[in-house]
């Protein structure tokens, strides 16, 4: 049986809030010895002031050169939705790590199946989840237990996940570009993060 060697959970973009009309480039990942990669990109809309005029575009970009920035080209591209999110403050004060039931006084706008951003007052402790059931104006239940204690946190719907698979056989470097610079008007903030797994060898 073939043995697959992987590098897992490489942080490409740390969990962070992206400024309105902003753009972010990840650190360059050297992939000379990698065969393929899969990225997990999370986006949460945390601005209820209005819809995004245009979605945020994510590009997985590659270069065939070992240095320099004149030969980046897209391997995969995704553009987010634009709908204004619903939001609600968690009412329990603090939901401990391991909880699946998140108490909130108003569940209007939330639906079972929604992907949500749980935005902590400390952005690094925020996380993403999927709602599986709702008790009207009492709580939402999420599929998996939360990783971090959520104190003073707000939940937002309209979160999105993107997980492209890219071939790395003929490239040497990889990066992720998140681009909201062209959304027009005042723009809207978003929360993003991205991880990557690579296939390093098959023996």
C-alpha cells in the first residue's frame, strides 16, 4: 500500500479582520518539493452596515520562479457573496469551550444549516461553525463543540468556506491573495483565515 506524506495545518493567513477596501497577501509558501495542496479559506462578514457592493475575491497564486514578484499567476479564484449578515450577541455572558448550545435572545435571520462567524472581542479567539438547530429567541445549536470560550461574542450568519485543491508539480511558490479593494463606496470589513495541507510524497 502506498504511503502518503503530508504537511498539515500550515497557517497561510492567521485569523484576522480585514479592513474595508483592504487587500491582503499571505506569506509566500515554498512548494518546490510538494505535489499538491488543499486550502481551507474561511470568510465571515462582521459588518451589518450594509451589503458588500462587490464580493471579496480570493486568489491562490503561484510562481514558477524561486524569487521576485513579476511572475505570479492564478491557480484558483473565488468571489464571496455580498448579503448583509444578521447578528446577535450571545446572552450567557460566556459560553465555555466545548459548548454546542449558544444562547442568544433573538434568532431572527438565522437558519439551520447557516455557516456562522462567532466573533470574539479578542479576534484570535473567534471561530466558525455551522448551525444545526434553533430554539426561537433562545439559542442556536452548532454541529461541533466550540474550541474557545466565547466571552462577549457576537454571531454573524453569511459566513463562507472555500477549499480549493491545486496542482503544484510545475510551480515553486504559492501565496493567497484576498482582495476587497475594488468593492467601491465605503466598503465593509470581513474576518478571514486560511490553512493549507500539502501532499509531499507518495511512496
